[in-house]
C-alpha cells in the first residue's frame, strides 16, 4: 500500500512574483483509481513557465487553478496499481498530474515509457512538451531557410535549446540569448549555436548587432520585455516572430506596452502565437523525429533537477527569475532506471 | 504638341502633419518618350496614404522621394505619343507616374484600359491597388470563415470598402469603423456591412462590444492608434490582424507603443503585414475576380474627385485627416470617356 499522498496546493493568488507563502502542503490518502485508471507514483515533476498563468486567475486558454487546488503539472512516474489492461504494475509512464506524489489518471491519457529508448525524464523535456513546442513553433511559424538568422531567447532553457538546435540543423545561423556567462558558454560550446548573447551583459542591442550582422529573420520568443524590445527593430523584411512565451512579463501586475506595429506593415512581419497543446495529435510525429536524435546524442539537453516535492515552490520561483540552468524537474522519488 | 508639363515636387520633408508649404509646383517641358516608351497625359492621379511614408525619408520598403523630386503616384491617362507598337495615340492606360500632368513610361509597365469594361478611373481604386490590397490581405492573412466577425477600419475608404464587401460575400459578419455619421450610414446602407461604428462617436470599446457580440476574429487594420487599441483586446482566440496600414500614426514624430504581445501567445493570434506590390503578379487574378462584380454593381465603390493638380497637396493633407469620402482622386484633365 502506498504511503500517504502529499500535494502542493495554491494558498492564494500571487501578487507579482510568487512567494513561498502563496503555496501550501496538503496531505491525504492517495486517490483511488477507478476502472480504466491507474495509480501513478510520481518520479519527476516538470516545472514550466506556463504555470504562472494558471495560478494568476487571468482569462487564458486554460482554466485557472482554484484556491486550495493542487497546482497543475506533468509527471513521469511508475504504475503502482492498474485498473486498465494496457498498464501493469511497475510500468513507467508519462501523463501523471499535478504537484503531488500520487495521481490517479485515465490509462488512455498515459504514454508508456521504455527506459531503453531514452531516459524517462526526457518525456518532460527534450522529448516532451518543451521539445515539441520548439518543433511546432519552428515548423509552423518560424520556417527558417538555410542562411537565415534565427535568434532564440531563453536559449539554454528547455524550449530554446531545442529550437536553436533544430534551426541549426536546418542550415540557419543561430544566435541564442541567455542570462549569464555560464549559460552563454553552454549555448555556444555544448549546443553548437553560432553565437550567444548575454542579456545581462550590458548593451543588448549592440551585442545583437555584432552577433547578427545580416539582421534577424526569425525570432523565437520565450522572454518578452527588454529582450523583445531589442530584437524587434532588428528584424528583417518578412521576418517572423514565433510567439511562444514572455516569461519576463508573467509577474507584471499590468501589461507593458509592446512594440509599435507600424513596422509589421513596412517590413511585412508575421507575429504569431501558438499553444502546443492545440497540436497534441502531432506528438507522435515529433517523437519519431526527435527520439533518435536524443539517443544518438545529436540533440543535446540538460536537466536541472531539484530533490523533493516540498522544494517545488522555491524552484518554480527560481525558474521565473531565470535561476534554473536547463529543464527544471523536481525529483519526487528515486528513479529506478538510473 | 503637348502644353508644358507641371509637377508637384517635394520642397522639404514634412514635420508631423504635412502642410502646403512642404510642396512646390515645378514647370518644364514634357518628357521625351524613348523607344519602347509612351508619353501619357494624365487624367486621374491617385492619392493614397502610403505616400506619407515616401516623403518622410524613413527607411521602408521603397526608396524615399528626394527633395525637389516629383511626388510618387499612380496615374490613369491617355497616350499622346507612342514609341511602342503595343500602344497607339488615344489609348487609355493605367501606369503613369507621379504628381504631374505628363509622364513618359515604358509600355511594358502600362495596362491598357477599355472604357467599356469599367470606368477608367477604377483602375486607381476598386479595380486597382487599393482593391487588390483588400483582396490579397483577406485571401492571404484574414481568411474569414462563414460566421466569423470581421472588423474593418477606415471602412468607407478605398481599401476598407472592398475588404468589407469581400468578407461579407464570404459569409462573415462584417463591422466597419469609420469617422462620422455620413460615412457610417454609407458603410451600412450602401456597402451592406452588418454594422458600422463611428470612431468619433464616444466610447469606441463599448460600441465595438455592441456591434461584435461574439468578439472579433479578423481585424483588417488600416488605421492604428486608438482604433487598434480598442480592437486588440476584443480579438478572439486564433484571431488574425491583417496589417495593411496605420494612417492615424503616419504623422507621429516618434512611434507610439503598441499592444502588449502577451495576448498573441495566449490567444494564438496572428499579426501579419503585407505590401500589395510584392504580389504584382496576381493582379490578373484579382481583376478577373473583381471587374465583373464592379460591372454588375455587386462590388460598390465611391470616388472623391478633386479638380486640378495644384489641389493635390491640400487633398492629400485632407486624406491624412480623414476628410475624403471614398477613393481620393485628382482630376488632371477632363475624362473623354465620361
């Protein structure tokens, strides 16, 4: 029989940058799986920037988390009890739910993971929603051509690292923007971007001019704010902005003004937003493309793993401040496959 | 032999809203057509918002007009002398150049006009660049589906009137924004839009809420400024902004901030600019679609005709202030076909 369940629940809506007191720990009995469901014991919880929107109560594409409810999140775990023939005890699966140790989830929504194919944690990062976000945004909106210049913000992050590597594989000149010398070094030396620009390193515009002598054709936007402001005037005619996220503004109490849109006409720019979950049906296509590249080491990734559910709030706050270095995961229990 | 040529030239770059003193009249001998060229006597000169960009000296998609140079513009006229077998004296043609009475232009760049097909002046409006702008913007970017709500700003203008009528023909609910009761009445009663909203009539946001109970799916942007600000937050998920022009901001000394782009992610918006001249090769496709509709009266248009080249500067300044009502043309000489 499983131990008791623990959850991180929303205590109150954050005002600006979340603080630990916005979260609380709740304990209780693990949920009972219904017919067709399995009880999953979480091994890894994914922390992602989109969660800031969910706990804000703001009208968005998804229902906000209610006060007292468990915070939304994706989990990789191991099946403890199965009430569906598709899963047996001990199977590894992606699709668990929430900042909690145990969840009961419909077997139909779970993806069985084979540890021999790739480390199971990658289903939350390079082979999961973040990697697929990079893939969809580039394929559908960015569409870089060989020789074009692609700029990726949050370049060492879970989405940015994949976006840049895929653009590079398509023949583009790829410039990453990241915060701090360590991340910039990683983006150039490990991920193989053509250049990295430190947004904490002074005059960002001048640094972009040096890194992008032919202007910018595609901007993969994860950050917003001052970075967006520096990139926007450097876009070339027919430039595309892949609007994936604007993490630097998620804690703003009221929206900052954006760039004047006159240049959108003059330069025939395209600025387009997308939400990866609209494209769920393409997960197979993405995984078929990316899993072999991860196995062969051509598609590199980095994980930033924090231990213990109770550290999730602090880790999440750090994510919003750019303190993580690579895909941020919370280890909920030891991974038997490592 | 033709009389002397007269031209309106750029005397100095306007500072904000142009004033008559920014322009000057020059006189001289008409140009000599070279082999392959014709000498065209202008009958109608088209005045269009894009010209404000050309005389500003601002970096854009086209070379700015130099000081002392004739102001750019498209002309419908009659051939006075031809040095190309494709045109004979007396032929009507579209493709003359500049705010002037005569121009020598390559025959290859001229379109012969048949007055029996449609009034020749329409080659500058409903069947010309403005009409085609509406067509391309809707077909390539707006792509309204039946039942969607399309909002068109500058709805009684040369582009807006066509955009709205085409969207209506495609089954959309079409709401026009125009300045003043007369234009709004015209947009509803003559052009057949479902509703018209007066942007001078008080609370634009509330008026849009009433006119667009299901939100806005496509916004055909001709105006910018306060109108853009009112439309933007009312866009539905997957909304599209067809970025055609922002006339209300063309005289700004420095660009105003635009909308925060966070909603572009959340709502998966697409904001895309275009310039009709990039699509020159599709003029035949457009004209084949639109000319029969003009002839049958299904595609309505209205011209605002000012007499005499020397009135072009005042008329152009009025255009930038929204004083024209319909496609603004300058009559350079009597139209023998009317």
